[in-house]
């Protein structure tokens, strides 16, 4: 009765008092008190909200259901609500706050809910900018303890022109749960400063960051001190004919862990990798996942909130391969971070862990992941690895058997060792140089170099990448390019590897309607342990406009690889022919023919012959039809699919489609999509899919409703 005993000075204050009085009966007492306090502030600052007030509200309701002959019907309801408030207190100060509540209610599985309030204050002048922020995250999963994370921070940056840019920051967070005994109880303090200054053609940067994490559950403390210094130079000479850019970076990391018991320590990897491969069958321990992967540094940049460009539900006919360089450390835990909770969608995924010493030939290591959440409610895919995983690369291969779940993007991959308390120092020196010279209007030469040296307690590694490219245009119709590159990787704990590549290419346009290119590449991969491999490849492309409304292209490729260690040789050949015909302003026709062949010295031979035809017809700006037919002669399979897109009005759109698959296994699939913008504040989307297959029929529906004010 303490609250009601106070006299409300206004109707707004009375509403706030009643809210505070009623809240103790709710399971989210503290969070809703913060919500009520925010509402009080909102109401007290401006009275009843009218058009133009700085209030915002977003509501989302999503329902999906699926079932079939071979599976039980399941459904799930997701709903979330967000209340935001933004107010300019003056020309130099602003205040904002938000509260978000979300809940997931599956017919089978675990219910989850979360509540996330936050506040922020900003001040800006000609001399500095200041930000103060605070937030709380409460999450509850049925059958598990409620988890709470409180955080606050301050950021101060200079705004003075022609002076160095200086920034200071401090953040603190506390995480716990309501279990007895507690499963989570830790706090983290992070502070840092940076100074950046540009003078003439030079840029200077110095950054220092200190963090201290205390874990009362594991009785451990982890302290990190990171320092980075960098100087960059960029300049052009002789009227832009010569361009030079160079940088030198020095980075040191001091990591100290004190613990009563051994704990997991994240390994500071220098390379993240990603690739895909076609796979129509299931992902198993014996699936061939050999092949080099492309560098993707977003996988190891420390950003666990934003996507690294990898969606695990993207294509059910592809294996997605996410790898990390671990330099033969004894890794005992491997983790993938996702940008959303799977909420049972992990049953649609298959995960396997592979390892490799050269980044190309992979062997199976482990499976059976777990799916916990981290302290910030990010979904983890965690693998506990056996002792002795000491190869240079680890890879998580993932394949989905359904494309119906919403996208789930990988944000980070982390590898951890299992060690007692210890101290580790890491020093990284990185040098980069890029230069280009335009010797004439038709001749350009460019050179690039990158050297990265990592000094660890266990030994040093050095990566050196160099490339030289020259392009020469003989005349308006003929041009040439030449390239040489070398990548070396040396380590105190492994055999040195060197990859060299030489290439030459020609591009010509003999007629205004014809383009032709031809290229040759020779690659040598050598290692101190005798794992040598050479590859020769030839590729060509011909594009021609036969008629104003008819174009065609022909591309061919041939390669030969020799593995000296295995004593094997592999030959590959492929050709693709495509045409595009515009039969009328509203009708187009596309055709495709493809042939690939591969044979090796051990007698293995494979061949593929595919074809495809796509027909498009747009009778008006409101209606579009597409029909396609494709097949594989070697596999004796084919498919027919079609779709229609209807724009009924500016606010109402629909799409209907079908697909028939023919072969040893036949199936039919029908789908529909409806999108309706009811008003400027309300919208609705719904979709349905029905499949008829030999192994049984299946269906799913999805509907969502959005409200924005």
C-alpha cells in the first residue's frame, strides 16, 4: 500500500502508481518494474500520445504448421512486441528507450520467452560526444532457469577538427540465473581507448582494450590486454600513373587465466574459411567433402551478432562448409554462433566435424552437437572433440533437409583448448603493400604483398602472399593479361607449404556483337613433407549477339591435376551452351545445355549431361508467368516447374507455383504466397506448400501479421 499512499499529482502519475502496485504478482517483476518506470517517463514527458509524438510500437505474430503422412502434425506460434521512445531534449541532447517482449509457443518442444528493456542518453557538442546506455535481458526456457543479464556502458569521443580523434569507453555486464545452486554467475568489465590521426599521406592508429571476466561458478578469472598500433601510407605520383599504398600493423595480446579447475580457452585463429558443394544425399561420416575453401574473415572477427554471410538453411541440396585454422593446437571444443534461436529447427539440420592438414583433403572427426544458448541468448552449435585433434584446420559441415525454416546465419566460429589456468602472449606483425604503374595508356602493372607473422608460445607462423599482374591492351579489339602469385605458409610446428600460380589470358572483340576470351593457368603446390601437386587448366568463353533479340554463349574448361605423393592423375572437361531469345516484348525463352566429364588414373570416371528450358511471359505489368523444364540424361531425371505472379493492386500481391520431379523417385509440389499491405501500419503475409511424394505426402502453412505505429 506504500505506492497508493502517495498522492498522484496528475492522471499520468496515477497510472504509473497503479502499474507499480500490480507488478509484484508477475514472474518478470524486476523487468516489468523497469518497463513501468519507462512508461511513467514516457507519459510524464508528453502526456497522451498524438500523431507526431516520439512513440513507436511494433507487433509481430507468426504461425506455422506442418505435417504429412510420415510425420506428426506440429505447429508453432511466435509473437513479439516492441515499444520505443525517442526524444530530443535539446539541440545537443537526446534520450531513447525501448522494451521488447517475445514468446515462442510450439505444439511440441520447449516454450521460450524473453524481455529486453534498454535506455540510452546522447549528448553532443563541437568538442565531444557522449553516450550513456543501460540494458537488461531476461530469458526463460520451459524447464530451465531464468537467465538475466544486466549491462551498462559509457562512451566518450572527441569531435575537434584538425585534432586527433580520441575515444574512451567502459562497459560492465552481470549475468546470472535463478537456479539453486546457480549455473551462471559472472561479470565482465571492459575498458579501452583509441587515438587516430591523419597527417598528409599518413594515417596513425593506436588502440588498447582491457577486459576482466570473473566467473563465480568455475572460480576463475580471465584477463585480456590487447594493443594495436598501425601506420598507413597512400599516395599517387606522376599525374596518377603510379599509385602506392602500404601499412604496418603491430598487435599484441596478453591473456591470463586463473582457475581452480581446467577451463576452455578460445584459440586466436588467423583465418576463417567457407565453401559449398552440391550434395543430393544425406550428410554422413563418409561424405566426400574434399576441396579448398575461400577465406571468410567475418567468421573470426569477434562479431557474434551480425551475419558472416552463411545461412545454414539456404539450400537443401548443398553442404555448407565452415572452417577455422587452428595450427595443430589440441582443440577440445568447436562452436558455431547463430543469429537466432533454432527453437527446434535443429532437427532439420545435420552437422559433422572434419579435420585437414592441408585445407583440401578432409577426414571425419566427430558429430553429435549440443545446442545451448550463450549469455547473450545467441544460439550455439557446440562440439566436444576427442583428445588429439591436432591437424591444421577444423571444419563444420552442415546440411539441411528442409528450406521451410527461417534463415539462420552463422556469425562466428570459435575453437577452444581445454587448459588449466595459464598465461599466453600473442604478437602479430602484419605488413601490406600495394603498388600499380600505368606505363602507358594501354599497359598497367600492379604488385601486392602481404606478410603476417604470428608469434605464439607454442611456436611462430609466417604467411607470405605475393602477386604480380600485368594487363596490356594491344588495340580496341584485343587485350592480354599475365599473372604470377605465390603463397607460402611456414610454421615451427609443421611442414612449410608453397603454392605458386602462373596465368595468361586473352580477351578479344572481333565484331561489335562477339566477345571471346581464352586463359591458361598453371599451379604448383609443394610441401616440405613431399605432398606435391600440379594443376594445368584452360578455359574459354564466347558470347555472341546473333540477332538483336537472340544471344548465345559457350564456355569450356579443361584441367589436369597430378598428385605426386598419391601417384594419381585426374582430368576434367566441361562445356556449357546458353541462349536467350526475346520472342516478343512480353515473351522470352532461355535454353541451357551442359556437359562435364572427369576421369582419374585409378579408373574412376564420371559424366553429367544436363539441359534446361525456361519460358517467361508477361502479358501486363500486373501479371507474370514462368515455366521451366530441365533434366539430367546421365541420372535419367527431369523436372517441370512453373509459377505465376499477380500484382492485384499496390497493396495486394500473390504468387502460385508448382513443380514435378520425374525419375526413380517422383514428387509433386504446389505452393502459394499472399502478401497484403492492409494499411500503412498493418500488413499480412501467408504461404502454403503441399507435396506429394513416393515416401508420403507433406504440407506446411505459414502466416504472419505485422503492426507498426
